[in-house]
C-alpha cells in the first residue's frame, strides 16, 4: 500500500483520483490544489507517490516536480496531463517525474503505472 499525495487544481480530478487510489488499496494522505502547496505538503507528509497535474495556478507541475526532486531525489512523481501537452510531459520527465498518465484516464491505467513504479 502506497501513501499518496494528489495534486490538481480541479476538485473533481482530485476526487476521481482519490477514489481510484482508494479502490486500489492505497492511502491518500493529502491533496493540494497547486504546485506550491504540493511542495510544502511533500516535506510534511513524505508520501510514497505524488500524482501531479501539470497546468495549475501559482506553481505548475513541472516547477513543483523540480522543487520536490530537489529536496528528495527519490521522490516518485506521476504526471497527469491532458493530451495536448506533450512538450510539458517531456519537460516533466526531464525535471524528474517517474511516469505520466494522460487525462482522461481509467483505473486500469493508474493501476498499471503504480504496478510499474512500486
């Protein structure tokens, strides 16, 4: 069972991801609505996995990934992105993201990614 921090500016996406992670037997330890919140919460919560949206206010997911990886090089971050953001996904991988899931995603796709990373 992994401890998960969900980062997305859309409450609906956070709720959908929380349901998926919970159904798969993982514990959601926190939710953030922007990258700055995520970077601050990461230190406090020390989650096993972070699901990170890319486009958010205050600090985007790529910048938040760089900040988190700067504090913890072993952080496991899964980027969640809409289709039209290929360059941002590449930037996120360069910043240290472990994998990415394209929105809209299914529980099976999330499980497949978690199985690969855990």
